[in-house]
C-alpha cells in the first residue's frame, strides 16, 4: 500500500488528504453556482449545411458547449447541432444562422438556461459584449408580440372582463377594483406589437396589433355599457352613484400633460421589461396606465348620457395609448442603435 501524503490541519476533525489536484475534506476550487443569462440552441441542420453551421458556431463570440449528433434528425432529415450562447451574443448568432437557411431547411429552437455550472460558460459571457440582462433578442420579441397581439376570444374576454371590473371600481370609487382591472387588462401586448412592427418594418404585425386595439376596446366598452344598464336595472348601479364625487377614480376622465408623461414612462418600462430578462416589471406597467379604467368610465358615462365625461374618458384613453406607442417605439430604436454600436466596438 502506498501511503497518501497528509497536509497539516483538518476540517471538522478530518485530515486534509490530497493526491494530485483534489483534496478530501477541503472545498473544491471552482466558482460558486450562479444564475447566468445563457441560451441553449438546438438546431436541425441539413447534412450539406452542417460544416458551415459548425464553422459559424466555433468562430462566434459567446458560443460554447458545442455538440453534434450526425444523422440523428428524421423530420427534417439532417444532423442535430446543439450549443450554448451568452444572451448578449444570441441575437447576432441567430441572424447568421438564419442567413445559412436553417429556418427554411431545418429548425432553430432556443431555450433559456436557468443555471449553468461551467467555466466555459463563464468565459463565453465574459467574451460577449454587453450584459445579458440588457440584450434584445429580436426574434423572440417578434414572436412574443405576434402571439400577444392576436384578436382572439381569450384576448377579448380578458379585455372585456377587465373593463367591467373597472366599471365597478369607478362607480364604487374602489382603488382595489381599479388596480385589479389594470392588471387583468391584456392591452399591452398589442401596444408592444405596434412598437415592434414599426421598428422591424413588419406591416403585418402592426396591422394585426392595431386591429386588436381598434376592435378590442370598442367591443369591451359596448359590452360594459350593456353591463352597466343591466346592473342599473337590478338596482346595483344607479345614476346617483355615478354622479356623486369619485375622488379616487376622477383621474380617468381628465387628461392632462402629466397623463401623457406617465404613459411615456410606462411605455419605456414595458418595452425594456419585454426585451430584458426582467419581465416581472410588466405588472407595474399595467398598474401605472389608465387605459382600461378610462374605457370603463367612457362606457359608464355614455350609458348615463354624460357626453362630457364620455369624451374626457375617451381622450384619456387615446393619450395613454399614444404615449405608450411613442415611448415604446423610441425605446426599441434606442436599443437597436445601442447594440449595433456594441457589436461594432467589439469588432463583430
């Protein structure tokens, strides 16, 4: 038996024994586990394109953990290629993979990696320009806004229910109901779709998003108007309740410059939330803008014949929608210019 060398000192009574680079009873010399902004790419590549795909991945900054399964794909037929890439380098890599025809003749799937334990991943993130949390994945943003901006039964249901809840909140002057209606409202999806479509020059996305807004709000307001008449007939709503002062909800039908400023700020926050890894901020955006409460108050006012408050509420709605679209579009343009400059500086 060959004795193992023993180092002086111990950990909780155990001797530190080592052979080569490892030690028993001592902490391993590796970085702690960290949450990283890494993406996992899984591609199906036609066999004749695989060499070009591999050459691209091997030369791309921020890409690592390359794996190839030759002939593994059946539909479409080809090779399965996988790699990880730093989020801040992902958009450029996806654009180049598209240029190789993988989207048309194969496939590209992208997943977020919640936890990465790898020195290579550490180096890949260090080499990639910028910070992952700031990165914009234009393909992902376009796909997300495409799904959220469709005029569907689910979208109309959420918008209508949110407007009805807001009507209850306005009539009872309840801040809880008004805030709840703001959270339920799904209108930021189409608004973000308009911004994305304008920046990426996708006419179809802009048209689909505008249709969701221009059809969704009138339908929600019409149903809410009928709902208010029904509640009035049942004795739950009354014109006296509508006419009395509502200090909490008064802001929803009195547009002013501050309303436009808040809409601008909300547009910036909403777009940054969508494009970054911090999507939880969208809840705050929904609460900060009075689109749904304004629509609800317009429907209530019209059902009770108060045209002055109806036009005021409608004006508030337009101010908020315009402010969000303007700020969101400018934010996306700024992000595109920022990352273009980052790539030029890094020589990509």
